[in-house]
C-alpha cells in the first residue's frame, strides 16, 4: 500500500492575503523594527494560521501518546520495556515533568494509550486508543501492518479534531515509549536518506558501546527492508511505533482544522517528518518549540529548515519542551494584540538618515 492509498486529512496552506497587513501591524508597534526577533515571526505565523489580525489562543492541550516497541528486544535501550507502562501511570498520577510544566501554563494533558504492552484499568485521564500490544521487532519484520498504520493515523486525527471541537486551537504533541528513539532515527535515516550514524543518539542514556550497537541494529534493519524512501506510509509501518503513527495522524488532523501545532523534540519531529511527506502544507502550522539534546534532532531540524524557540539541552520527551515554549507563543500573540502602535501612543518613529 502506498502513501497515496492512505486516507488522511487534506491540508491547505494558510491564506497569505493578510500577510502584508499583519506585517504592517507588527512593524508599527512601539519598538525598533525587528527588535522582537523570533516573536515577530511567531506572531505573523499565528495570525496567518487563524487568518486574523487579532489571534487568540484557546484551551491549549498536550496530547501525550504512549506505545511500546518490539525493537527493544534487540537491546537498543538501557531501560526495560515496562518503563513505558510505569510512566503512563506516572502521567495519570500527575507526577511527570509534563504534568508540572503543563500545569503551570494552564495546559490540559491527555494521556493516550496508542499501543502499550499492558492493559490499563479505566482512568478518567486515559484515552484508550490502543492499536496493539506494542509493535513487532522491525529488525526482523515490519513494526506494524499497513492496516494498523492506517488505524493509528486515523485515530490520531480524530483525537486531535475532537479537542478542537471542544474549543482548543493549540495542540501540543508529546510521547512515551521505550525504544522510540530507534524508530525515530530509522524513520529519519530512510526518509531523509541520511547515514544512520547522523540520526542515532543515546536515547535514555546509552553508553558508547550501547550507542554503537543501536546504530548497527538500525543499519541492519534498514538494509533488510530496503524500502522506497518516498513511500512515507510504508516507511512508517515498517519502522514506526503506534504512538508515532498516531501522533503523525493527530498533527495532520489538527492542521486540517487550522490549529497551532506545538512540536516537541526528536520523536515528535520524526512524526512530523512523516506527516510532512504526506501533506507538505502542514509545516505552515508548526511551531518548533525546542532543539533536543538528542543528536539526530539538530540535523532533522536543519533538514526541515526549522528554527526552534528554545535550546535548553532537553531530552526528556513527553512534550516537555513544547510546554516550556508555550509562554513564548502567548507572548507573541499578546504583543500583537496589546502593544501600542506609534500612532496610538503618540511616539515618534525612527528618522531616516
């Protein structure tokens, strides 16, 4: 099954008709031209996404997708697979980093079981969207079937659009899944045609020997499958995780409804990479929140021509970088709406030499 046969949301680039007027509004604020730097670009982006001169951020929500990975059997992580389910329970108890950072920003957190190898008891904050009890070992066989891949993508799109239907227009993307940096590295290496060594990092803390083994495993897997890098759905099904596929679908669904997408670190950006091959216009809706300390992320951001808001040496995942960057998105919208213009404040403009 090719990418063209996968049924997904259709995304249109934002209308650029307001770009000149928005730029004039930004330039006419009481400040030297361009002096708010990246915040000015961010204000323009959000204004274009919402197609308004007075954008508004409503009910921000962080979607945290969790899934297990069969590739862990190959020894690519220093942590056991059970940590995925344990961290899901930590999210539900409010004890994880994402809970803390989301709470301080009045951001709701939704925990989504996309494919954890555990059966959870019902919980009001847990969304059961499980596709399977973890993926298969992609060193030996595709991680998931094409039907499972379609299911994950579709469920993700519906989840995001449900949040938008409830009034949200800002969606953050986080994840949890032991082994998912291996999936992300494989996706990046195949789709971007990069050497595996340029894509692989230490994940949850591999030593040098572990990093070497992880690199060799991914190289062997890529050679074994020998895929067409242009078929994003096939690549996703072969090397992805249920949480990565569901996150890619959620990104596509959110962009279709003109939401602002808060893109977290390496795993989230790898999910976006897949989504962007399927629907390139999605990139217009993305705010790249931080540059992860996971080595492949820096290169992936370069390939996407993305300049993130923060560079704090983070490599936790969970959506933590996106939650930390959200106040900057608020600041961009607030200065656009609240800062005086030269005319309204009766402030003299710069005098040309």
